[in-house]
C-alpha cells in the first residue's frame, strides 16, 4: 500500500482501527462527550426554569421593590 492509499480511509475505518488499538481512549472520549452534552442540557434547563429561585435560602436576601426578580419570587 502506498502512502496515498493509507491516507484514504473513511471515518468508520478510523474508528474501527482506533477501537482495536486504543479502546480505553475511544470509550472514555465517548463517555466524556455524553457527559458534556448532559451538563449543557442541565445548565440550559436550570437557567430556563429560573433554578436559583428557591423558597428557602441559606442567607437572607434583600431586594428593592422595583427589582425585576421580585416579580418571579415564589409565593408558596
């Protein structure tokens, strides 16, 4: 095989060769990508649903009446 022929590989062939040679690197890379995706989705959901709006907080928070956060305070 020439040098040109060795460089013409598909992504599937490279993944298969990598899995045969370094499976722990490919498996940990896949798990890392899944974890990053779940972290991004969790942060998006937290900010979308106003996750910092807790009924009981560790410290007192004083807000002005004209603060926009006052409208979103839970009235549980």
